């Protein structure tokens, strides 16, 4: 779909409605990809006045500890020259600002590369990081130097594919129109049984199996580059550690969950990340999987408690806010368990601070806190 089509009268909903009326239902992946492209293209969705709040916008401590993690693994890898800081979907550029400030105190001052498709967010990023280099996708990133890569709440925005078990077997889950002209999920007509992993093939009628080929492709490309160029990566997102049946697709607008099919392009569509699968993909592509930890445990291991204490001593009037931010980032009932941190590195690079190779407990899909 071109930009002109997206801007057609009636917006994306009208474009989808015409497309479905003319050619039949579209896949969930198609719907999610176009809806998010439109959603991010023109707005700053972050913060209390926006639709959702991400960890770097909650506290500077989040980006600082990421910067220290990167500087630490870089130093223990022998301070290789010419490393690049790469961030996928940097939002307002807040995480990069905090991470690079902390990293520079540890002697790491890398070139900065951002992978970002949204013109509106690129504008905010440029104001915060005038010296950065922007990329539409990973293919144009430097290929001859180690990469220190960060992606926070990036994989969750990539389109998922869903398969649904019907009386007649597995079908792709699609988006159709009902008689009133509303978007509704429908089963496709083509048999898709061969696309369902054996472990789920006997799930009951109505069961949904969700995969994210786009997330697997990104992790595969990052892992391949780590293997050939050196470096390390952190993927942080909400997700689960073991494969599960069920849809995790959700829409959030103004801090509330809304109907995924109600207003394409006007709400943030996300799905939980299948961390077990992307870890396997990374290892198959030649990277070291350093482990996947709950965000709370990881931040605690990196010293968020001590950092919060020193910030509070320096700004006693803000002590309550710093305490509240620490709880929000780390408490199991908040972002501490549902959000996970996966570390990858080049073969020959050292282990990552705060990570271990024991899978975190599977989290209940229905207990998802709002992002
Ligand atoms: N990392 C930021 C923003 C998370 S929101 C934070 O934590 O605050 C998702 C980000 O990914 C946005 O910057 C969005 O524009 C970008 N994005 C979403 N899909 C993308 C894609 N396919 N390619 C590149 N960037 C994408």
C-alpha cells in the first residue's frame, strides 16, 4: 500500500473496507502491518498525554543501566574500536540519550545508528541526536564494525500471523467485514494445517496459534551480524518464554485496551514476543544467547536500587517519584516479570551482566499490564 492510498479519504479503515469488499478478507499480519505503519507515521504516541508509556519514558535509570550494560560487555570484550550503537525503533530518542550519557562515562562513545520508519518520530530523534544516521531497515547498517544494539518495545509492534482451528482444520485468521460494515476476525478458506507446529496440531476448535515471522527475521539478521561483525544486543519486550496457544494481539489507545478491529491506524497494535523462539533463531544464526531474564530481576542485578538511592539523595524533592518509577519498572505486578530482557552476543564475546541461561517462568497471557 502506498502513502497516497493510506491518506485516501476516510483513512485506513476506508481503504481496508474497499480492499476487503473487492478482494475478500485480508490477513491479520497485513492488517497489523498497515495499521501500525499508519499509527506511528504521524504521531508521538508516548507519555500521559499520548497512548502508552514505555520504560525509558518512566525513568532515566532504564536507559542508563542499558548504557552501562553495553559499556561493560564492550570493555570485557577488549574495548574494540569503531563500535556502533544501533537502536531499533528509538521512539523519542530518550533511551539512547540516557544510555549514551552513561556509556560515555565508562569510555564508550560510539557512532549512533537508528532504524526507524516513522517520519514524525525521526523528527523527534533528530532533535535529540543530531549526529545520528537513520535507516529504514537493518540492511543498510554498517557491515564492518561491531554493533551494540538495543530494541525496546520494537519486536512487539511487528505484524503477527495467526492460525485458527476450525471444524475443517487449521486456517489463517483473517480480517473481514460483517453486514454492518465492521471489521471482524474470520477464518480463511485455504487449509493451513502444515503451518502449525506439531505440538499444537491437536488444539481444540477455536484455538489460535500466533507466530511473528517479522520478529524472527529481525532477530536472525541481528544475530547473523553479531556473528560476522562482533558485538552484543539487548531485546526488551513483553512476552513469554515458552510457546503458548492463544492470541496476544491487543490495541491500546489513551492508556486503555480497545478493540483491535475498531479503528485501524488510530491505536497501537502489539503482540507478546515469543522469547523462546527468537532465542533459538538467534543461536541458529550463529549468535550466543546470553539468557533471557525478567526485567525486574535484570534491573535489580544491574543496581537500580543503588542508582535510585543516589538520584534521590541528589534530588530529595523527587524521592517519591524515583521510588514510584523503580517499583513500576521492577515489581512483578508491574513491568518486572511480564517484560523480559534477552541478551545476544557474538561468539567469543563474554557473558552479559544480570542475565543467565535459565528460562524465566512462563507468564499468564491474560495478566498483561498495560504497556
Ligand atoms: N523504543 C521506544 C519506542 C517503542 S514504540 C521506547 O521504548 O520508548 C515502537 C518504535 O518502533 C517506534 O519508534 C516506531 O516508530 C518504531 N517502528 C515500529 N515498526 C517499525 C518498523 N517496521 N521498522 C522500523 N521502526 C518501526
